[in-house]
C-alpha cells in the first residue's frame, strides 16, 4: 500500500522524525519492547481519516495487541470501513464498539462513550493481559518507534503512571508537565480503576487519576505530528477550556489568573474567561469526583498563582 505525502502531515515515511526526538541520533533507531498495550481511538464521522490511521499504525515497530475503536454515533460508513480494514494488521485484534447514532458530533460528550464501553469490557481486556492503554486520535501521526519507545520508557520507570511524547510544531506552545491527550500511554491498572469517566475527553481525567494513585506524569521527547493544530491552541478551544474549568470546579480566581497569563503571551485569554462565565451563568454542567476536586483545589494561594504567572510570562517573553 502506498502512503501519500502531504503538507498537512499525512503519513510520510520520509519525514525526519529523529530531528525532533530526544533519543535517536541521525536516524530513527528501532527499539524492542516486551510489554503489550491496547490502543483506543474515538471517532465521529471520520471516514476520510480511517484508512490513513490504519496505515500509520501499520508503520509502528510495536503494534498494539488490541485496537479498540469507539464509534461515537457516526452517520457515515465509518464502522463499515473499520470492519473491512480490521484484518489488515497482522497480530492486532481490532474491536469496534458502536454508540447510538447522533446527527451532530460533540467533543463534550466523548467521555460518555467511554462510560458505555470501558466498564463493560474490563474483564475482556483483563484476559488479554495488557500492560498499558494508549489514546490515539485518528488524525495523529506518531513516529514509527513512538509506541515502542513509550512502552520501554514506562517499563524502565515504574513510578511513572502516564506519559506522552511531543507534538511537532507545537513544542513550546503547551505548558510543560502534563502529558498531552493523543499519544498518551497510561497503565491499565489505573484506567481499570476509574469508576466513572467525566463527560469530556478523558485526557486530563487520566492525568488526575494517575496522580491520585501516587504515580508521576511525564512528557518525553518522542515526536508525533498532527494533521491539524490541536483544538486547545485555537480561540474556540480556549473558550471551551474556560467552560470546562467551571465543569471541573476550578475556582474563579484560578481561571482569572490563567486567563491573564494567556493574555500576556497572546493566547486567547479573553476567550477563556468568557467560556468560564458562560458556563457559570448556566449552572447546569458540573462533575463531582473527590480526586478531581482535590486536584483543582491544590495550590489555592492567589499570591503563588500570581508569581507563577509572572515566571511563565518571563520565560515566554
């Protein structure tokens, strides 16, 4: 199968991933890993990207034992295409879960699809004896060694519970520390212990639950490309972050300082504040979880937050 090249980041075996990798020198170096993982991809009407996603995973030097596709109510023939391609990856079990059809996709209900799927599949996943769960968006293009490298690093660092690589083109635009969503690897024991996922994409919730279990969170310099910039860096995405800040219970002053920090570095700070106030005026969308409350209540000293904002602004001046 020929993999086409495009300026949008479509899978390109000639792309020099090693230039952005903190481990490889001069070329991508193959690495062996004995651990197993399950890949999860959530979609809604993504037919155009599905075959490309299969091509990209076929290039991984370490493939998943299971690839779980969650079709979150597509109205196109995404599910049929996944079924047709499911036998194209040797040694990979492709599972497909189809949620009730919906006419409009909604990023703020992705977690509900996880709630319908993961608890029901827990014992089935247990029988596969996997070590890690990896989240991979359909438009992500990881370097060929991405999955092998992440599993090896997690094997070598048992105190790390969740980790991810870096997004090429977005390096320096994200706040350092928390592993990003697509490309995140999490120990199965952590995911298995989540009783209820929140409504939104499970990215940050996985980080919170990992920290609550006493594990470290890491970002390692293993590159991945995206077909399009992540939503979190756009004006619309930051407005949504403001809404989500109310949903998870972040205090107002905390949102205010985050908005001011974004204003200083010109990253849609006003939109964050608008999103928070919009959701606060509705007062109908909230998530209650002890670990989440503790996470967002941590560091409730406004002076510390102000100093943090000034330090962050100085670094990005």
